[in-house]
C-alpha cells in the first residue's frame, strides 16, 4: 500500500489506520476491491512453500464495510531439527517413533519428512460510529494436519485536529492447538527409537492429544500528518502467550564431555523445553514522504521479551513511478536479534539438565538482510498487476566460544538463503 501521486493523502491515512488495527483489508473508495497473490518461497536446500491469498473487501453502505481473506499454503522440504553434526551417521525419529530419517556424517541434521498444508480464513467488519470514529471487529480460523488456530479481534480509531491525527487501539485473542503425531513428547526426555508401526509424521499418521496455547495482543498507536507530503506513525504493542510453547519436532544433542573418548560426539537426543509463558513488547515507528513523484517509506522496530531476546528491524522502501503509471519499488531490510536465555546449541552429558533448553536457531542470535524489487503496472481501468522478487540471507555465529572436540569442526549455525517471488493482482469493483 503506497502513497502514489494519484492517491489523496487522506485515503492513505485510512489505509494506514487499517494496518494499525491489524483488521484486514479496508474497502477501496468504490464499492469494493479484490486482491489476490501467489507467493513462491524457497530456502536453499530446505523448505519450499507455495501460498495463495485471496482478499475481498466490500462497502455495504456509506458507514459499513466488510473484508474476507482466504489463504492456502502448501509446505514441503527439510527443516533443521536442532541436533549437531557428527562424524558418524545419525538416525532420527519423530515424536511418535513411527518415522525415521538418516543424516550422513558431517551434515547439518535436517528433518526431510516435513510436509503440510494449511487453510486460513479471516474476516472483518468495519463500522463508522460517526464521521471521526471507526470500529472494527474480526475473526480468524486456520487448520492443518497437526495444528489449528482460531481468534477474534477488535479495534477502534478516532480522528482529531481536523483529521490530521488518528489515534487507535486494538486487541486480539487467539487460541492455538498443536497435535503432534503420536502426542506431544515429554520435554527433555530422550528421542524414541524407530518403531515398526509404519505410522509416521510423513505419511499422515493420526494426530495425538492436543496441547493448547493462548495469545493476547494489544496495539496502541498514532498516525500524524506532518505536512502536505508526509505521514508519521508510532505504535506500541504488547503480547502475552501462555500454554504449550514448545516445538514438538525440535530436539537437542547431548554430546560426550571433553574427557571422553569422542568429545563432542552426540550420545543422546532430547526434546526441547521452553517456558510456558512469554511476554513480548515492541515499538514501531514509520515515516512516509512523497518526494517529486516518488514515495519514500522508512521504518524501525525495536522488540524485547522476557525470554531474553531483543531485536532491531530497519525497513526501506522507495516507490519510483515509471511512464504510463508503471512503478518500480526497491526494498531493503536489516534485522538483528540476540539469543534467548535458554538457547543452547547442545547439552553436555554428565552435567545437570537446565530447566529450559532449545537448539532452535530461530531463538539464536543472528543477523539477516533482505533485498527486493517490485514492479507494478495497470492492466485496465481499476486493475493492477505486480511482480516482486526478494532475496533473504541469514547469518549466525559458527558455534559458541566454548565448543570443543568435533563440535569445533562444524558450523553449528549454517547460513540460510531464501528466494521469494510474488505475483499480485488487484481489481477495484
């Protein structure tokens, strides 16, 4: 959503407010709008995703509009399971023990049984309470083979100072249920040996008993018109998660100590354990400015939580008009994250087990950059086509400074390269 020369700045403020509330698509200035997109996401040698999204927004009256979004995902490929490389062949199983896979010596352990499909449906209703106050309510449903989620949200915005200032607050509640094949494993217990049931995570085995998670989110923010060509935005968000926060498919290697015959070699594998609550906070600031036909968008986000993670995100967009209402939009994003207090690349045999431990690299310290370019063009009156491509690169430390034995031979945080292509089409009704 860009501030182009052909869009009044007031319309941009309305769209900006919808983003603040997280309430889905707001109907266009006509009777409605259809947005659709297809995303192809590919991690080098790892996960592949195809995602289709269909958005429909419609004005029911001068004061009321509705929005619907349908999302279809198909995921497959290999994902790191958290274990360390070894000089020997390693065999891993899923939580049920009903499927297994083998990793060759010296290779990062990847779970290549990963495959899933997801369907999600979001809806919203936006009501004008008066000419300067707007209420939005919405709901969310999604489900896949071993995971389901439903939620509700609501938000209100009010305009001040001759509509130059917009204040908003929104809240959301989500309940998730994870049903690992064979049931959720007991944290910090050993991975089971392969079974002979033939029922595994990769062949549609029965999901086990559900484990629940509740998430409460609150966002408060302000949008301010600073001048004829400039808009600023500032948000504060607070999120609290409680319940089952583990990833049932992630494990840690328990390696032999430095005095053993094979220091650093895995001798066991245990399932991770995370705290059962997490409080997250974030501050987000954004500045959009129209400059001689182009639109500059700069934003920064600072995040912190009670797991010990802090992060910094800086985003840069520049929309450049091209002849005939075509447009080019380069994009650059920088991200830096610290590690969680309980992140461990491995555990050492013979030492007391910690209360919490995870080798999930999403909880590790790392840097990431994204480079992208989007091209959009009009197709006919009220319709627009866009194509974008992005490259994402993630880098972390090779290993902890106290790594020993064979662990010093291997990169315990191999880099990640991702390529993304998205095709979008929009049509105003």
